């Protein structure tokens, strides 16, 4: 009989490992443990259609709930793994039970980063990562008139678009000089700045925050300038941090993410890790990377499952990503870091264009706006024409 595989974290990556193991012929016992009450679900709609109320929870499920029973996957919800005893190969659960494993896969994802700011614990200061978070945000949105979103990244901007469509007064406060600066070029940031402002969002750039105001309940945000922006709901959308504590406390190597090789294997040969919680060395980018995307969760999970089935694999993906804001779809192929030239094709005024990023006259990344064809072509062309000398060792 094949040894038992236990997966911790029943999200996008954990569910994919379970599915790929069964599809690949794994017949041994397979457990998928998650601390949320739901079957595995997709998070992208949480800040888009689910927040807007356009789809219900069943529209989020990654597989029909019956899939897990049919495929003999023991899905254990509402259960938090508290510790890993590597020498006994046992998991300590938060409810006091223990569980043995033969091979272990960590798919614990990330948590929303919190603000270490005076007043950040007031009622109405919220983050967005789970269905439960959206339930709280929705309830608050039903009475709040003024929303402040701290952070002009893709989650903050997506929520701004939904809140605006609901008729709210929305301010977005961004510390840097342009939104989504970490992931897109100036031209694309500038396009989204204009877009949000034209829809009535008060997008404040280069703006620091001093404190969250209010009594028990939030009443506003005090900026570094002293100005107070009133709000009944403050969403903190300043990025995410990997859930790597379980691994580090068990003595596995971590560095802002669980360190894994091209098979998803950690520093313990019996333990793998996949998805947002991992960091791996990319031969393509000649540096270690930690990705937070559906593409990475699915592709790395498939690779780890193949490795667990004894296949020779090496994970080095071309990353891709998307974001929906109002009726605009942004799609990103490749990482644009290190580019020395950009070419804009199409028309920002007509809301349909793409920006190609070049290095040494070679295409390394493309941001597409309402242009799915250019996105698909970019993924193919970048993949086929990639030159290894594009990004020399730092
Ligand atoms: P997760 O899906 O986060 O799953 C991890 C699971 O493990 C969670 O359920 C967690 O509760 C559980 N867990 C953690 N610790 C334990 C423990 N000790 N015991 C038991 N269970 C545990 N990506 C895109 O590509 N495009 C998008 O448009 C996009 N939009 C997004 C919008 C939002 C609001 C969010 C939050 C994310 C978005 N993402 C998007 C990112 C994408 O959802 C993640 O990259 C993906 O979910 C990562 O999958 P994962 O399985 O690694 O982690």
C-alpha cells in the first residue's frame, strides 16, 4: 500500500495537489486539511464579483463538493494544524488530536498584512483574504457611506471599483507615486489613475498615514499632512505575508516563504510546499521568487504532485496574472523587472492597448488592457523566445 499523503491548507494549491495526485494514479490514503469551514474555493472573485454580490459562495467552489468523496479525498475542514513533529512524522492539530503522515504537503497560503498603526484595531478596520472577511466587509458596506482603502495595489483598486459601483464615497491612499507600482509600468499605472479618478475615486498618491481615528468604531484616517479623511469602513490592502510559521517552527528552511526546490520539496525530503507560501529559485529570473497568483498555485501544485509520484520535474514558470476593475481587464504576462524599453500599442483612450517590455530588444513581459489576444500571444512568444542571458546574475 502507498504511504499516506497529507496536505495542509485546502485552498487553490492544496486542492490542485490532491486532484493531480489522483489523476496521476495515486491510490493511497489522501487527506486535505483546511482551517476554513468551506470546500476549497477560488479567491480572485472575493474582491470582484463575489464582493459585488454577482455570484454566491457556490460560484467560488473550485470543484463540486462531491468531487472529494468521489475521488476518495478525505477533506477535513475547520481544522487547524498547530505543529509538525518531523521525527515522529505526525501533525499536532489545534483541537488536540494528532495525525500521522507519510509525505506532507504544506499549502498554507498567505495572510493579509496588518498595519502597525495607532488605531488599527478599531471596529471597521478590515482586511480581505477569505469568504468570512467578505461577509464582514459586506455587512459594513450596507451602512457605510464613506470608504477609505489603504493601499493602491490590485486588491485595493478592485474593491474601490466595486464600492464605487455601489454608490459609495471612496478614497484610496497610496504611499508610492503611482498605483500598482510593483507590477506595472508608468503608462499602465497612469491609465488606472485616470480610470479611477474619472469614476470619482479620490486616489491620493505619495500619501503617508499617521493614525486611524475614532472611538471604539473607526471614524476616519489621519494622513501625514494632518488631514483627516472620514470613513465608516477602512480596508487595509497593503499586501500579504506567507504562512510559513508552521514550517519554520518545525525547523524547515524559510526566508519570507518556505524554501522549496524545482520539485516543490522543502529541506525535509518528506515535506513539500506549494503556492503562495513558498519561495523558490527561478532559473528564468536568476533569483529567488515568491509568487501570489492562481497560475503559480496551480502549476507548482501539479509539479509537486508529479514529483510525489516519482517523476523527474523542474518548475520554472512564465508567470501570468490578471485583475478586473470596472469593465477593464488587466492581464500581465511575465515579470517586467529589468526592462530597458517599452512599446505601447493600441489606444488607452479607447480602453484597449498593451505595453510590451523589452530587454536587449527581446520581449520579456506584456501588460494587456482589454486585449486578451495580445496576452495569449505574449505568453506564447515570451515562452518560446526567452534567452537565458536576458537577466544576468545580480
Ligand atoms: P490559499 O488559497 O490562500 O489557501 C491556503 C489555505 O490554507 C487557506 O484556506 C488557509 O486558511 C489554510 N491554512 C493556512 N494555515 C493553515 C493551518 N495551519 N492549518 C490548516 N489550514 C491552514 N490571483 C490571481 O492570479 N488573479 C487575481 O485576480 C487574484 N485576485 C485575488 C483577490 C483576492 C482578494 C485575494 C485574497 C487573492 C487574489 N489572487 C489572485 C491570489 C490567489 O488567490 C492566490 O495566489 C491563491 O489563492 C494561492 O493559493 P494557495 O493555495 O497558495 O493559498
